[in-house]
């Protein structure tokens, strides 16, 4: 059965092109043109992924993203932002979007991004076989894609999970933002602030004191390093 993608964009020209390319790629595509309709559509029939524009009538895309992240199913979100709207892009990532594209964009690139996010959502690992990573009460199981801290399951987005797993797979090694962008997001180029935002969100979920992190530490001038923690 084809995977369902919900496209949320009030620009009919853009949405027609996006829907056509996604349909040609084999997805079942639904379309709505405002934020309230998007929430209603997800509630009625949850899709496997939402392509979400930021600039929407009724409810903007950032508010829709925030409300979708309150759902337990964690539906993946790819956000569309206007070129130069760095604040919207960063806020969208902070709210839990899994990926983003800036307009104007290539429809083919959008299809590749959607495919990548859905692959990860389905549990397909682009690295090694399934692992269980355990450190200081933090357990990450890459097979079922479950992370727990002291027995409590963490609500992580797809990218947050992949980033945490990659960091824990390379303990004590300094990883640059560019390397993380390529290994976790699959991008050979892009805005490295994406990594910074996701690290900030991860710290809020796994660190006792996010302002003074012990696990994911900053390596100034390089990027980040995962430091094992004693129980």
C-alpha cells in the first residue's frame, strides 16, 4: 500500500507541482490549504508524513508543527520556508520539524527529502545493523528506534533520534557540524545551524542541566562530542 503524504500549502501553483511529483514517486497524496484543515486531516486519517508550509492562513505552519508534536504518533514533518526566513526555519526545527526546504526548491529534491525521512521513520538504518547503546541510564535501541532515560521513554523526533544514536556510536570523538549534517541528514551541504538546533533540543531531553551538558559537549571551533557518563 502506498504511503500517505499530506501536503499543506495555500499556494495552488506550488502545491499542484509538489503533489504531482510525490504522486509520480508512488505516494498517495492529500492536500489542504490552511493550518486548521491540516490538523483536522491529520486527526481524521494520520498520514505517514506532512509537507508543511510556514505561511498559511487560519493557523500558520509553526503553530501546526507545534500542535502536531503534541500528538503521540510523532508524524514526520518536512517544512517549507521562504528563502531568507532563517528565524522561521530555526523555530520550525526547534518545534520538532524533521527537515526543511527553502523556496524556491527543486520538486525532485523534495521527493528525495521525503523519501529519506520516511525511510528513517520506517526504521531503516543507513549505518550498521541494529544496536543497543547504553550509557549512564540512557539507552538507545536502533532497531525499534526507542530511546529511554532511566527507564522513561523519550519523545524524540526522527532526526533527534538519529543524531543521538550517531553521537553515542562515536563516543569521545569530536564530530564537526558538517560531518553530522552529512551522516545524519544525508546533506553534503546545507545550513549547519540545523545541527545546532537539534543538539539544543536533545540536551533539553537528556541532560540534567542543559545549560551545562555532560553528555553532548561542545568542541569549540569543531562541533560536538558525546562523553560517556558514569551511573
